[in-house]
C-alpha cells in the first residue's frame, strides 16, 4: 500500500472507531501512524503465547509490507504469530530503511520472525529440510537513526554462501570503516537458533556495527550463536549500553571488536558460553582498530566500563563455533584481548575453569582487508603475506573491586582468578580491590601488591609471561599438544549441543506503552478480544552435526561478511 493511499483519521475519529478501523494505519492529526500486522494464515498463530487481538480486515499480513508503508516516527505493531519474512531484499527477512520507525511485537515469545522456510514444521523448526541455508539475516536496520525493535523473537537466520547469520542487526555500514548510524533502541528481544551444522549456523544474536549511538540494548536474550550472542563493533566512540541482557551457549557471550569510548556493559548475565565477555582489537574490516576505552580527548580517563555483571560457568566446548571465535580460550569469564583503557569493576565472576578475568596482548594473524581500512592502527605489525602478525597490546586497563570464586579449577599452570600477560610497559594495567574468600589466585602471583598502593598509582609490572601465553594457546585448542599436570586439562569439543528448550523470556509489561491510540491500544492499555493465550511449550533445540575445533589465533572472532540462568538441558548427537 502506498503512503498516499493509507487511511487517515483525525485523532478523535481514531479513538471512536478503533473497534472497526481494521488494521489500516491510524493517523493522528499531529502524531504518528500505527500500522497493525497479523499472521498471513490462522495456522501461523495457534500454539503461541500472547494476547488475542482483533485481526479482522487487517491489510498487513507481513511485517515488511507494513514497514514499507510506514513513515518516519510511525509504529508497526505485530500480533502473535509466526512470520516467515523474505520481503527485505536478498538475504534479509525484514529491512528497515525509514528513520524513527518503531517495530514492536505484542508478545515477546509469541511474535516470532522465523528464518526457516514457509512450510516449516512449526516455529523455529530444527529439521534440516525446513532450513534456508542460502545465507540470510533476520531484521536489519540499515543506516537510519532513531529506530526501535522491541518485544519479539528472531530465530534460525543462518549463514550460508553469502555468510549472513544475524538475527537482529543495526548496521551502520559494515566493512566501510565509517560510522553511518546514530540513535537506536532494542528491548525485550530474543535472537537464537535451533539448528546447527558446520556450514550453516546462527552467527550473531543481537548485533550493532558502525554506530555512534546513543544506543541501548536492554532486557535482551541471545543463545546458540557461532560467533557471539551480543556484538558491538566498529565504533571508536560507541555511546552504547548493554543492560540486563543474557547470553548463553555461544562461542562468545559478548564480542566487541574495535568498540570503545562511551560503552557500558552492566547488570547482565553471561553463562555457559565458551568464553564470556570479550572486548578485543582486530586488524580487520571492523575498522579502525584498536579497541580503546578512553574517553574522547582524554589520555587517562576510561569511558568503557564492564560493571555489575554475573559472569559464570563459561567453560562450554560444545557450543557452535566459527573462525577465531570458535577458537576462543575456553573457561575465560572476562577477557580483555589486545584491549586498552577499559574499566572492569564490581562484577561477580565464578566457576570459570581457566581464568576469572584475564588481560593479554593479542597477536592477530588475520589477513588485513584489501580496502586498507585497517593498517594495524594501535598495534605493531611484523612479517608479510601469510606470516603477517599485528600485535595489539593490552594497556591501561583497570580491574577493580570484582568478587571472584571457584576459578581456575582446570588446574593448569596460571589458571586462577586474575591473569595478565603484556609486553607493553606504559601505561600499565592495574589490579586492586578484587577479592576471593578462598584467597585470590593470580598470574603473576600477588598481582595486586606488586607496586603497593591502590589504583591507579599501583600498577603491576607488565610481564611477557611465556607460560601464560602458552596456556592461552592451549585453552584455545589451536595447538595439538599442550603440557599438562596430572588431572589438569582443557575440555575439548565432543559434539555441538544447542541449548534446549528456548527459554521463555519476560515480555514487555505493557506493549501499548507510548503507542498512539489504535484498535489494539486505547488510553495506554491493551484491547483484546479474549483471554491471553496460554504459554506454550518452547521449541526443543537439537544439535545436528559435530563441529571440529577450528584452528586460528588465540582468541575472539572471525569476521564473516554480511553476518551474523543455567541451561535447562543439553542434548548431544
């Protein structure tokens, strides 16, 4: 439907007629339009949780159709159902190119944007024949500001011959080395996958790239990703906040390549991944490197903060994995890899088999992009061709007031609560006020008292610790033989096991909040035609193949163009 042909009603008329206005966009004289979307078939709705809404006469039976008809500032509301969207162009389910657009589901668990084929056996089917393996992304916001995506689930958008594999993506210019997206918001959203094989998997759950913000991702959940559940990258000054998010069963819980400046990761849970929170520097198309947490214009003040998080049990070798992310050192809670000037304060880190918090230089062996966007900025390059290495130093990081317990139980040399290996002398990394009631275990030993006094005057001497560097390589699985002590080893991948079932997540308390009156929302409240649908059993996730550990450098992730509470049960095949 074109913009000109949309039904326009004055505000008072909209209020009086919301019961009979159908799904046509309702326009207020001075306000935004509201476009309503219902499943294309009654068979796409049953079995899902959520409110029963009046879908009679709705002109929009796909999300993309409503998005295309919407203008800046408009709202697109989506009724519970399964949406097999393919209207966003090649490789995209739903494409948003209108600034200020608000896309909101009326129930987080009941509104499913599903990457499987339209004739799939149920929502987020795990069956091989139901998958679209050509390489697709789910919802993509392309270089427009002020958008919000809320209260819905995206699943089973897999990588393929075009790479892809991202469930929800704010894309400000992937691979361009430029920031092309500003303000955004994502809340009460889920990105996951029920399907895996070595060639086709979900790569990224919630993904933000090349954005200057301000942006917030909150009350979000992601799992079963081959790279990272949450990703923020390619933004020297991100103005981004991750708050109350939860990452599980992925190669990395969080990956932040070359993401710095104003960046906050707080009040969130990271568990049962291979590694937890991993800010990092890479000499790739997430240009420009390095990852640098300094406040813009400052030489000392950190604006990148990791605080108030619960980080635990990230020791899982049987997650999906691809490239360097698949070779992350297992058992690391918070890992600063070639990262600079980050503040890690007030987190609770426990049950990490290798290291609770580890800070280390990172030797990036990737081939730099031919575009020349990345030229080892912030690092030191050596070698040439296939032997080229860009060494990013870990420097100026402050690790304070974290509570640690039961870390290092793999019992390899250097395993423990805290660890540092860096050849850079100035500015040094600093550790202070971190505690473990059983006694703080660190490498080097007594890491908080090497120079005496509190941070920042107390800075442990940087150490080219060959033993720790070797153990990082062993934990990553990139070497075939590692020195061990009796009963000490790093877990090896057996078979990929996807988390099941998909955990039901808290839905938005009032999906009508802030929405202009329409036939689903009146006076700020929900208008239903019957009782809420009962919560349905969640889809069972089954692993379908074995993924071998991929050899690469010690840590993090591999850029694949186009991208991508404890588990209830894991099933292996």
